[in-house]
C-alpha cells in the first residue's frame, strides 16, 4: 500500500515522509525553475536580425510587336475532294469487243474524244451500206420522177393551152413527185440511223478523263445497259466545305464576272510533304447541313492533276483556307495572348525591361491561332504572348524575345 499522511496532521510523521516530499514536490519544482531560467537566457542571448533591402526579380516574358493595317479575313475548313464530272460508259449496241486501248487501265488518263475500245462493227457496216444503196435508189427515182413531171407539163401545155396546170395535179404527176421525195427522205433517215449505230461500236471518252475502273476484255460480248467503265473528269475537282453561318458575311460568292473568294487547298502527304492547289468558291448549296446547321460552300479546283509533282486525287481529305473580304484597321495577335476573351497585357518601357499594363480589346475575327483586334490596340504595341500566373498592372517584367507580327502574316505566323 502507498504511504499517506495520518488523519491527525499534528501527530508524528511516519518514516520516509521527507524523502517522499522531496521526490514529489521539490524535484519537479526545481526542474521548472531551471527550464524557465534557460528559456530566459536563450531569449536574452538570441542574435538580432539585420534589416536589408528585398531584391525584386522581374518576370520574364515573350512579346510580339503588332502592326495595324488591312488584311483579308480567312476561314479554315476541311473537306473531301470529289470529281466535278463522273460518267459510266454503257454500250448502246450488242456486239463483241474487238480491240482495247492500252490506256484503258485504272488511273490512266484519256483525252477528250479518245477511243479506248472498238466493238465488232461488221453487221452495222453492212446495214449502213444497205442504207446508202437505198438512198442512191431513192435519189434516182426522184430524178426520174422529176423528168416525168417535166414531160407531163409540156404535154399539158400542148393539149390544153388555155387551162391552168394546177387543175390537173394527177396529169402533171405532182403526187408521184412528192412520194419520191418522201421516199428519199426516209432512205436518208435510215442511213443516218445506220451510221449512228455504226458509230456506237467505238467507245470514247466524252471529256478529258481519268479511268476510275473498267470491266472490258477482248472477245467479251457487251449489251446495252451494262456499265463497262467509269470515268471522271480531270478539268475540275470540287471540295464541299462547311462554314458556320455567322462567318458567311466575309465570304464572297461569284456574281457576274466577279469570281468567288479565293481558296488554298492542301493535302498533307506526311513527312512534311503537301499537295497545294488553288481554287475559288463557285456557289453555296441550297440548304444548311441538317446535322451541323452549317452552310455548305463548293470550292472548284481547276487542273487538279497537273503534269508535275504529286496529283490531287479524288477522295483526299484536305484543308481549305478561304480568303474573304478585306478587314480594315485591324491588329493581328496570337490567340494565346488573349485572356478572358477580351484582355491582353502589354509591355511599355525599354526593350530589355518594362512594366505590364492590361488592355481591353474588341475581337473582330478569329482565324487559326490568331485573332484580329478591331479596337484596344495600336500600331507598335508590344503584346505579351507567354503565360502569366498572377499578372498585376505595373509589374516589372524582362523581355526575353520580341518579334514583329504584321497584320497580313500567314495563319501560322503566331505559332
């Protein structure tokens, strides 16, 4: 059992009382006193901090020096190349294939009117020759009838000098003459039909074309209604692009002698290679796209294949840059410089260092990685294009790079 004071405190102390009092009261109190004394000594002997100036490190930024002026609004879109003209060659006669051109292979080019296949024409040649003979016979019969009519008129004038020849058309052989003329006309029509049938034994390209596919072999018998080849025109290709309705205001449609908005069509081949062609807007389709509610513009590309380099082929997915109307008194800045949709930060001062100042701007047009500012910036302003964590007006900055950005710079100039 632990030792405790007896009920009567005035009585004699039990043995060990002094040691117990010393361990429970005196020793802890001594530790507290020593600790307070050490803490006070440390406070008294602490070193004093010297006051000094705080060094301000300027934020490093990249800027572009903008220029005010006029430029054309650009619209970026995509589309798929398709031929403006496509035709399926279908024979109109039943005959056997006798000859095929070496050019009749997929991918080959055919000139306008070039014959690429000949069918057996012997039956049609005989029909044409028979029709020619009929024409010659009808012509001779007409000539004989004209002679008979001349003799009949002379006889009528001798026998009936006082009567009008028109009173006796049969005697003057007028109906016989008309019959001979009709017989000649019928024979000539039959000859024309036979020659048309004969001409249909030659299959030719109706316009400068590219062979898309073919299904012909020598000895094959073709019949009317069965396609044997598909050709696409090489003079013009089309690209249909989708443009938001609110951007149509800068697009120029052809009107009279004025062409539509110019267009640059690019097909990325990979490895840094591109096929580039120029064209123009030719028309706007009659209705909006039912899914995207965008307007459909048709861009015509003349001479898409060309004779040098890689051709632009149908089915290619291409990028189309349309040049619209001229925008006056605008400033081009990279899109990354625009913050909160209406604020840019500018730097004034010397080339090496300067201070930040916000500008509220009005965006007039967006294209690619750039925006065109119609209000809020002036010629020669230096606009910050690097990220700013916590920009403050008047904050000191250090300009790392400064380049000029003209208003008519290409779309990728700000990248």
